[in-house]
């Protein structure tokens, strides 16, 4: 069972990247997915989450209007489209999965901790 984030890289401010969260060993469509990031010297921050059906989404204020979370259950993948990137978006981005959207939302908003699966991160660097 594995969850892997990919798609990171180096981009100039104002640019875009699309991150992917892919699962192996289990079916992602049954899970809510959260995206998190951690910048050097800072605590982990919840960025966005999406319910298993895709019908419910959440965005942190810091990324609202710039980032879009989506999922393609046929491809067992969840995406995070990041536009208008800023240097403060520089971080390692992680995805996590849990059967409960409520827990995913609570973890993403920092109220709880404990999603079922956590993946390895992908690094995003935004240069000014």
C-alpha cells in the first residue's frame, strides 16, 4: 500500500504546477484526500482536501482562488492544480488519504491529526 505525490519542481512566481497523488495497493476512490505542505522551519499546513466523490472540497485561505483540487477515480489519482504561484508556496507537498471526509477536513484545518495513509512528498520551489 503506497501513496505518492509527484509533479513538483522549480517555477517562477506567477507560474503553475500540477501535483498528482497516486495510490498503489488500494482504491483511492473510496478515500477523501488531503494535500498538505511543510516549508523549511515551519509547521505542516493543510492546503486542500476533497471528498471521495469529489462533491466536497476545502481550501486554506492562503491558496483559495489559486489552487484547485480534483480527482480522477478511474486513474486512481487526485490532482492539485496550482496557479499564480508565490514564493511563499515553496514547500514539500504531501497527500494523505482517509475513508472519512470529516477526518480529512479536520486534519486539513488543523483541528485533528490522523489520516490513514500518508504519502511521500514532492518538493515545490517558487522563485521570485
